[in-house]
């Protein structure tokens, strides 16, 4: 607390008190009584200085606590109020023996209530408050509005990546709901292959519209991942890329069959040609961009199996075809056992590969 214009040679002591009072209704006559002995009693307090009261012994666990200052002499002292230029400050010093725990929230909202969540400053690299807030938001559904400083002019790229992204970053979609979609909508949209399934309408999109299978843009998104990694970690000189395929189309298009095709007959086959062509091109590019490291271990993995003509029909969801696809996946895992083991070792090392 800050002493303003009037110091004292015999300052007040701090006590515990009840929590039933309110700031707008408390008066001298309705002030709460002391509920403890004095835990910190000050003597000489000079004007224009800060004085600290230790109330550690009065905080016995989780809950709300109130404290009262009471004079034990006739020598008054003036402290700055909350509305003053030097308002009181609560300083919390964590003990070395205390471990940080994930905060919890007990909600009293009913199923039909609208939950509106607000929070202050987004993130800081100086403490773990952002992580604790993010953990709290992990347990609360709904849109999040921010009331503090959302952006600092002096914020650096490293601070964004190392402090914001791992904490509040995982809730970006909630601060901008037009970027947040239920998982079933994402799955439905990414399966909307043109000529096989109709586009999926997403009401929350801005501008309003629909989505089709992302394979028309990046059927093998390994190159997109590589470009994004370069953008986020431009100073890095090594990357480990893992690309998981969903099966290589294998039914050939024979010249004698296709030579007379027009727009209608090419409509469905051309999609498979484009999907496979783009995927193979990216695979070739990634092998060139991420060759094996000096230790001989791969830096780019592509796990892909070649489908049989009887199971490569995109819209065949029959139980028999699903069974064949599962068998193909199990066979690929068996054949890739060595590569999978090497990859797991690389990931488990939790360290960059040798440059």
C-alpha cells in the first residue's frame, strides 16, 4: 500500500475479517469485525513510500479472503485508495514447494443457457498466467471475448510462436467463430469430392458459401506443411516431414477406351488423374527438398499404398470394400515396419535432426 501525504510513527496492523461486506454499502458503522489476531503490525511509515503487509498466514486454501487494517495508536496515516494514483497492489509470491495446478471451474449454467466467456490480456512470456487461463478455457465452451490488450506493438515473432501459440493460440478459432467448425462439418467438407459428392454448405463462413474436397488444391499437403514450417521457423535449417496417403489410384485409363471421350465421360476419371498427378508431383518435390540427413535417416516420409482396381472406387462404402481397405492399410504398416520404427525414434528424441 502507498502512503500519501501523512506518515506515522506507529502504523496500523492487518487482521482477517469477514467477506459479507460490499464496497458500495460499507460504512464506518457497518464495517466487518476482525476475525483474527494481528498478523503484521507496522511501526514507522514515511509519507510517499510503499508499505507491505504479509497476509500469507491468513490464506489457508482456495476461497475468498478479506483483510482489515486497524490502528493501534492515535497517529493516523493516509493510504492511497483504489481510485488514487498509487492504488493498493496484491503481490503473490509462489512457494518453491507449490506446484502449478490446472484451474477448475464449476458451472451452474443449464443446457439452454448461453455461455459468454471473457478474459483480459492475451499472453505474456514473463509468467505462466496465459497457460493457466488457456487451461481454464479448455473446460469452458463458447465464444471468447477479450477485454485487455490483444496486441502489443513490440511483440516479436519468437514471442508469438513460443508464448502465444502454445497457450491462447489453441483458442484462436473461439475468438473468431467464423474460423471454428464442428469436426463433423470439417470431415463432411473434406470428403466432398466433385462429381462424387455435393459441396457442403457452411453457414458460419464469411462470406457465406460452401466447401469441396481440399484434394483439388493439395491432395498431398506435404508441400503446404513444408511452406508453413518455413514461414513459422524461417531460421530453421532442417525439417522432418511425415505424409500419410489414403491410397494410390491404380485403375488405368486405356487409350482405346478414352480416345472418344467427351466432357461427360471425362468428368469423373479426370478427378482421379488430377488427384494422383498432384500427389506424385509433391512427393517428388519433397524427396528433393528433404533428402536423408547426414546420419542416413530420412527427413521425409511418405506412407502410401497402391490400391487394387477392385477397391479404388472413391464412393464405394460397402462393408466388403471397407474390409479390403483395412487389409491394405494393415499390409502397408507391416511393410513399413522399419521406417515406422525409425520415425518413432526420431520423434521420441525431441531434438532437431543433425544439420
